[in-house]
């Protein structure tokens, strides 16, 4: 498997976050949560999850790990972000606005 780190990752990660917000939005609508409250929940949740990915550390048995989102292409290329130039939390509220038609 070839490992790739390029600008395509940013597009993929932003789209992944947008899709996640849409899923959460649909679930909240299914349970008849007020649209304004649903939008606030989606924005806060997507921001917090993105911060976990951007800056979070998970400690297990004395070791520290950083969660990352990876994407595998149909060609078997694994794409990931190995530096801090791209921060997914910067997209959280914009993707939420887009998911709610804004």
C-alpha cells in the first residue's frame, strides 16, 4: 500500500466532516429536535470531534497516540495528514452552516 500525503487530504477530510454533520442532523430531525437546537448541537459536536482529531491525545498503557482520519483510494493509496498545517476544526461551523442550508 502506498502512503500519500498531499492537498487531496484536506478536501477529503472536510467532506467527511460534512457527511458526519449531515448524518447527525438527520438523526436529530428524526427525533424532532428543534432545527435551531439541532444546528447548535451539530456545530458543537463537529468542532469537538475535530479538536480531538487535530490536537487530541489518547493514552493507553503509558503510551500516547494521536487519532487521525485516513482515506484509502480505490488504487490502494492511503492518504493521511502528517502535519499540523490542516486543522479540521476550522471547518466545523462552516460545514454545519452548509448542512443546514446556510
